[in-house]
C-alpha cells in the first residue's frame, strides 16, 4: 500500500516537474524581454527560435545587446532567461517561435 503512494508521488513529481519549470522561465522571458520587445512597437518581438542555443549564449556573453539591461534584469533572471532561450532555441528539440507574439 505504502509503495503505491510513493510511486504515485514520484510519478506526479516526474511528470509535472519539467513543464512547470519551463512555464515559469517563459514568464520571466516574456515579462523582462517582452517589456520592450513587443508587437506593434519600434522594438520587434524576439523569440527563442530566432537563434541557435549557442548563438544566444554568445550574443549576451559578447554584450551585443544594443541597450543596457542590468538596471532592469538581475543576473539571476538573466540565467533563467538564457536557460529558457537555450532550451527552446532554433536547434533545440522544442523550438518556441511565438512566446512573444509576432
Ligand atoms: C529596455 C528595453 C529592452 C529590453 C528590456 C530588452 N531589449 Fe532587446 N533590444 C532593445 C532595442 C531598443 C533593440 C534594438 C532595436 C531592434 O533591434 O529592434 C534590441 C535588440 C535586440 C536584439 C537584436 C535584434 C534582432 O532581431 O536580432 C536581440 C536579439 C534582443 N534585443 C534580445 C533581447 C532579449 C533576449 C532580452 C531579454 C533578456 C531583451 N532583448 C530585452 C530593447 C530592449
């Protein structure tokens, strides 16, 4: 009897774990990056599937972004966002092209 409960809890955690984390990461991305990158504004929408994972990482490592982001996005948030971009990049198994609607 006990094992059934343990197995059930394990199953629920395993099955629900990843999508929950992924959903949270997309919220950070849409909230922080989407604050400027919005449809209908001068700053075009961006999405993970716009670039390959490594290209995203290098883009920010090499500080290519034209606008300073440090005052708006903390380092922790940036780690979450980069993780999300990499996880859903063009060359990932689950590319996301419309987290911010085009
Ligand atoms: C303070 C406003 C602002 C925020 C916040 C912001 N950006 Fe930008 N971003 C801009 C502006 C302005 C440009 C230059 C204009 C353009 O390319 O549309 C730009 C350009 C870019 C470009 C180059 C354009 C292209 O299509 O390749 C990328 C990529 C980009 N941003 C990604 C991001 C990501 C990822 C985030 C979140 C971590 C982010 N930006 C947050 C304002 C912002």
